[in-house]
């Protein structure tokens, strides 16, 4: 299995604040204690092997990602009772991919959040995001 030195998602076992909720042959569903304050119940589905982004996943990793997504939803519905979900892959720095290891964000959403009703496209559709405005 391919691992990359100094990649926090290649070494989830080394972080005492990282919790592996589920795993299968090629992927983990993880939740980090630090991120539970604002994004209650949020987690990541990551391949165990290091891949820079989602475009490099194998067919097995895609199937295992699907499997964990279904298990994560059942777990999150029972544990947190969210009103919806935001799911997303960031690919590349321009997309705000901070860790260059493929990871699917699984973010429960709640009706009483200040930003309820505003998903990924809300931020991207803002007029100030139009290309060419900055010269």
C-alpha cells in the first residue's frame, strides 16, 4: 500500500484526536475531535493508500467509499439526527484542498445553523467570484 511521509491522512493511527469510526478493505471513515465543535458529526472518507485526489482512486476504492458513505449516513442519522448533508471533494489548492490526500467530506447539516440552506454552490455563485473581476 502506498503511503506518503508526513501526510496526516496516511498516518491516522498516529493522531490521538483522530477517530476511525468505520473501515473496510481500502478506506476509512474518520472523525477528528477538533472539527466537532462547529461541524458536529462531520467526517472524512479516505483511501488507506495515498492518492493526491479523487481522480486517482481505483474502482475498489470507489466501491469501498460508497460502502462507507452508506454506513456513515446510518451512523450519523442515528447519532446526530441531521436535517441534511453536504458531501464534497476538493481537488487542488484552488479548490481549497489543504491536505493532498484524497478525502470525501461528509458534513451533517442542521436546520438551526446560521448558514442552513447555503451549500457549496452558494459560495461559488457569489458575484465577487466571477472570473476576470480582479484584472
